[in-house]
C-alpha cells in the first residue's frame, strides 16, 4: 500500500456537497480537502496565502485574486486552479502557464440560469414590479388609477443584445421565440452562426453598431466579458443615446457600466429603469449613490 501523503485541495468557500461526495469516492486517503468556512465574507488575502501552501488544487471564486504571489505561496505542488465562474480575469493565467498550472472554468454551465435571470430583470424592469410590490406593502394602494405603475410591453419589443455569446444567444432566443421580439446585437464581430440558431422571421435578427443598437432598442442587455476594451463601455454618452422609455439590463460584470453615469441617467429619467445582477464593487454599500432616493425605485438589484 502506498504511503504517499494525501494530495491537498483547498476551496475558498465551503465545499459543495456534490464535489465533496465525488472526492470521497475517489478515496479519502488520496485527497485531503480543506475550505474557508465563512459564508459572510470572502477569504482575506493573508488567509489565502497561508491556506494554499502545499496544495495540489485550488478552487476559487470571482472574489478571489489568484496572482503570482498566491501561486508562489502554493509552491511547486500546485497543478490546477479552478474557478466557479465563466469569467476568469481574477486569475493571472499567464503566471499559471509559466508555472505549468492548469486553469479550469465553467463555460456553458450557467447559460440558461443567467439568461433566465436577465429575462426576469427585463420583465420586472419593464413592468415596474418592484415599485408595485413596494407600494402594496407600504399601504399605498388606494383608489385604482388606470395609469398608475403602468409599465410597457416586452412582447414585440426591440431588444439590443451587447455580446451574442452563449448567454446572450440564450437570452435572445428566449425573448424572440417566447415574446416575438426583434433582436439587434453588437460586438467585436458579426456572429452569423449564433444568429442563425435563433430562427425567427427574416430580418428579426440584425447585427448593428453600438450606437444604432442603443438608439433603436427598447431593452439593452449586456452580456460581454470584462476586458480593458469593455470596461466602462456603457457611460454617459451611451446612456444618453438610449430611449427615455428604455431599460438597461446587466448580468455581465459590474465594471461594464459607469455607475456614476447610471445614477445621473436614473435621476434625470434619461432611461426608464435598470435591472442589475452585478455591480462594482459587490456588494454595494447601503449608502452608495446608486441606491439613493428617489431613483432607486427605478433600479432592480439582485445578487
């Protein structure tokens, strides 16, 4: 029987049950699993540096910066770094390559879940569901008024998809097939192979530049990866191009949007509403301007 020491795997959060079960089946003597137990905070950098020492594998989240310092702290035993996310810009991939450390991520796993979240934010923003619910809970529902909290239709809308990747395509398909929406999309290049999978009537899917998309869309939904080119790509200029009746949806990354500009757009009613699943930073402080009154009634925020 081999007397080799167990391989050490560290999780920057509690080990998901299914993963723990699979590791157990591999043989408890072969794998030693440790994890950061707090659910209320991210693992501090100092703690991560200490815990990765001697690891063979590291499972991290978007909130964990894995750079050369972390890799060096782990030492030569480290063979793989995996992240529970599609995005991987929190990992220094080049530093991993230099140390022959493999990098794993999860493309495709959350395509439907993320697209459904974007659809939910779309309907909640267009139909002013958050405002209606708050009004009812606060006892403000008095005499019926025909145009009180009168939202606007999603069905038949023009939807601008910024980034027609896997998630963007899934989101577009849901709205086109389910609600007869016209799809405009933009990105670094045209993607006819993705657009063709949407089907629909001729002309129901169109590749346009960003300015055209912003001017014509009733709904603008962001699905880009975060890069230096896309950081802050929705700012004051872009928000000013949108229709006053339009809504902005972001399930990509918080840094895609200039949040100060978004505050001004909501304050001045340059756009009707915003539905955000991501912010910068995460979470926002309760005193953050984006959560200020009165424009927060036009903001739907999830996590």
